[in-house]
């Protein structure tokens, strides 16, 4: 049997991040596509994704167990990702594009040629690619549902950063720094009008609680106060990130 190399393993981990674990199967269209370009069977790719699941502590806490026949390379690639999301997410996207044989996969950026050549263009491309990867990973982890309301319309969902993109370069691509929120609550979270505590409890700012209540307002904010967020299968938010938002962004 042909051994997996690092590039192929990186591609498999990329797909692991983008497909909800309970939907992983040898018939999943993305797995079928990746298997074809890697010259592997869909079942082989499915098993490789299952290997990564065995490293994921969040899955274990939910009673979901990955496969056990992992390789040293699987662990090395998993650790690389978790220690350097900024570079490894981008590298894995480039590898997927390379195996697909075209760049359109990662360059779905309107008017990209309007940007100047050189570093500025490269930086913009990398940022957009990473943002797309981050969004795909967060939405997959939360099964395309807002973690506050349960809304499941992807076009209305945002991969929201807990510590803002501009505040921590090293954490901006870490999926544990992300929440899946609907557009309204993403804006409220960004402005510090709501937060989530390290115990995953939703808090609403007094600036909103003091507003004269109306039925629609109570439904969207007052009724959420003190409730629990919906936890993802993978990449549960790090408590340090939530503490930062509580202390630095949330308006008491």
C-alpha cells in the first residue's frame, strides 16, 4: 500500500477541518473529490480523517472516538497545525489547489488584479484564503448553526473572532478563537453588547438590558441572558480567549 506523504496528509487535515465529523463518509462529495485527486480510495481518505479525530480531545469529551491506527506523520501534521494555524491553514489551501490543478479554488477574490503586484497582493491573497478557511472550519465545527440561537442558514452566519483579528496575529486563525454567530449577534458580540463567559454562559450588556423592552427585542437579547451557548463538536473556544472578550470588549 502506498504510504501517505506530508502534502497528502495536510490535504486530509484540511478536509477534516471543513466537514462536520458526523458527516464524514466515503460517499461525501468532498471526500470523493479529494480521494480522486490524491489517487486514493474514498474509504482511505475517510480513515485518514478518522485518524485525526483520535487526536481531538473535544470529540472524546462528547464520546466520539476516532480511529486508532494513526501514524507518526498524522501526529506531526496535527501538532504542526495546532501550533501554527496562520501558516499551516494557508499552506494546506495551496496544496488543495495544487492537487486540483488550478488556482481558482483559492482565488475567488473579485477584482484581485486591481491590487498592486508584489507583497501587497500576496498579503491580500493570503488573508482572504485564510479567512475562507477559518469560516469553513468554524461553520463545520458548529454544524452550520449559530451557537447562540441555533439559526442554521449559512448565508446569515458569520465566523466571528473572539479576540479580534487585529488584536492578536498569532491567534487569528486558531479555530478555538472562533464562534459561529448569526449576523445580528456577531455585530453585538463585536461591539461588546453580548459576551460568552469561560463557562460558556451568554451575558447581555446592561446597555441592552436597560432598553425599553419590546417583544422582538426580548426574543433577540433579553431572553438569551444567562443561557448557555451551543458547543461545537470540535475546536471548543479557549477559555483564555473568552476571558479576554469578557474583560476587554464586553460592556458591563
